[in-house]
C-alpha cells in the first residue's frame, strides 16, 4: 500500500498533458490605446450543453490626454467566414457605451454563447478573430477553436 | 530507500510546476496577484505604461515567500532595448528606495524590435510592503542603437492592508531529527532503555502560524536487561533488542521570535509498532497500538539559498523535546502503556 502511495505523484505527473494554447499573450497599442489580454485563460474554454461559452477579458488604457468615448456594441468574433456578435461591456460599470478619462485604465469583458447545433464548426479547427472597436479602430486577437470544442 | 524515492518524486512535482512560470502570465495573475493592491475599477493591480518607445504592463504578484514585479514589455522601437532588472528601483511611500539585487533571475534582458518579453523581479523583502500606501517602480530602458537610457515609471496604490502580503513564511518543511532518551515511566520501562531516536517529518503550513504534518520515527535497541521482566520468557542465550517505530500526523503551531528564530509546537495521534530487531530470537514478538505525541522545537534558520526558480530555500537547525504516550501497547501479552521522552537535534530545510 505504501509503495502505491509513493507511485501516486509519478502517475499524476505522467498522466498530465501539456495544455493546448488557444490564445497567445499580447500587449498591443492601437489608436493610442494600450490593450492586453493577460487575463484570458490560455487554454480553457467553458463548455455548456448548447456549445462552448466564449469569454475574452481585456485590459485597456487610454493613452491620450483627453477623455474618449467607447462603443463596444459592434464587437464581433469571426470564425471562418461566419461573423458572430460578441457582447462586450465595461467590467466595472457593465456599460457597452461609456467615456474614459485621460490615462484611465479599464477592463472589458467580451463573451458569447456558441452553438453546437449549427454544425458548421465541426469539420475543421479555426483560428478565430476577436474584433473590438476602440474609437474608430479595432483591436484584434486570434483565438484557436478545435473541432472537438463543438462536438 | 523508500523515503529517498518519495523525496525525488515529491520534488519533481515542484520542478514541473515551476516550468514555464514566466510564460504563463494568466496563471501567475490568477494565483498570485496581490489582492490588497488591486484597484476597484479593474479588479487588477495592472499598470499599463508607454515610454521610451516601449509598452509595458506591470503587476504585483507574490506567494508566501516573496513579492514580485511581473512585467510584460513590448519593444516598439526600431532597435533592441535592454532592461536592466538589477537597476529597477522600488520606492515605497516616496521615502524608502530599494533595488532587487543581483539574485538569480534578476538578469538583464534584451528585447528585439517589435518583440515582447515577460519577466519577474523579486522585491527584496516582503515586509517592505507593510503599512505603505504607495509603490513607485522605475525601470531603466537602455536603447542599443542610440546608447541612451530612459526610464519607465509606474505608480501602484494600495487598496487595503492584507497581512500575508507583507509577511514571509515557509509553507513546506522537511526535517530529520536524531536524539536520545530523556526518561520513561509506567509499564513502558519494562522494555528497557533505548539508545537512539531517529525521526523524519514533513510539514505543510497552511497559514504562517499553523500547519499539518506527518512524522515517521524509530527508536532502537531497547535491550533485554535483567530488570526487564518482559523477557523472562526467553531462554539463556537468546538475544533480544526491540525497535519501536512511530507513524503519525500532527497539528503544528509556530511562534515567531524573529525573522530567523521560531518555536514550534506539535501535537498529534499516531500508530506505534514494536518488533524484534535481532536475528537470534525468532519468536513472535510484535505489538502495536495508537499513540499520542507532542513536540516542542526551537528552530534557527541559519542559511538561505537562492534557487534558479527565483524562490529561496531555508536551511534550519533545531533542538527540542518529544513526548510520547502509548496507551494499550502490548507485546507478548505484557502491557507496555506509559510515557517516554526524547531529546532531539534537528537538521532540515524549508520552502
């Protein structure tokens, strides 16, 4: 029994696999905004019965010396040729449209429920594109979906 | 041998766990970001800064031993830049200036044009964070092309005071104890006088002040003396020496006298076995029972080793006493319940 206990850490170590990285860490500067995706889980995707629930948090800083207006309602997720609306809001105020002060840092949560039943994603892996508008320009991040995510 | 294999396997887990720590920024933030320094608006310690042609994101993270600056840097210049980690300046409340020092991991690093890097830099002492409201971080950025140095500055503000974020303690402890007899009482004296005590223990501190542990100990050479009535059954010429082994769990309480000195009290139940340790008598002499053990140890952290993983390992020496109570222990039908005490000296290490 004692020997079996000794083997447990080894078995646990060998059975663990390297996680698949879906989203690479990137610090970007777009339209005088500084944006990072450091709080995005690099490998996990939440599974629900109807399909994967996609979440993508961002941290953004306004680098300009003046306040700016943000409208996140046009955010989307591009999977293959399919454009899916992405629901983004300010994590603190929960607003989709809001103003940010000069040099203010704010957090954005983007999320959407994807649907297995549509079937169109069950053939190939897709490098999806997350597109979030920031006052006229968009910040874009890539995200890898696997066939298995939609099965 | 079994213990040796166990230690190798145990430490290999830490090695794997530490692999690629710098790269997994998400894991570092989720597990180690300092809650007391998070801002309400972002639920994060993040500071996003742009200066010297580089973009930087800075976070405050820490475990039970060290606080660290986690920094991601993207180089937007047309030439490589060098970040001199050992020259990074930390200013606490605008008064106390500290440098990281030249430890493992605090090496300069070069970021090519258009590339990014993630680094972690240890703060010198966690206790620098105690009762301060503001921390300013100044990062010198050296531009290779025009040979100029520019500084990137970030200012962190504390939201609330959390004790564990300014107090360094070890969470895992391994120790080997050796010692001898202090005294015996009750029926246990019938077993004779032991000549030595060897013990090994592994403790996990869940909080700075308390933890849980496991002990394996062995006492040797309880000799068959004329006063040991238990051995009347043996024939002349029979040689009998007993060995008592103890396997138990313990609750630990730790008291801090200073950074380097602690007093540790342990109390817990265990299982005790007694068996013949010689070859000349082959009779069935075995017994076992539950036991209760308590221990008082004085520990001295005499040396600190810096590990490549940016962590530190403390080497400890200690001394103290152990007391065992064994109700219901029997061997060969003879009741051996009673108390016994040992003195011990300790050598060990802590993370």
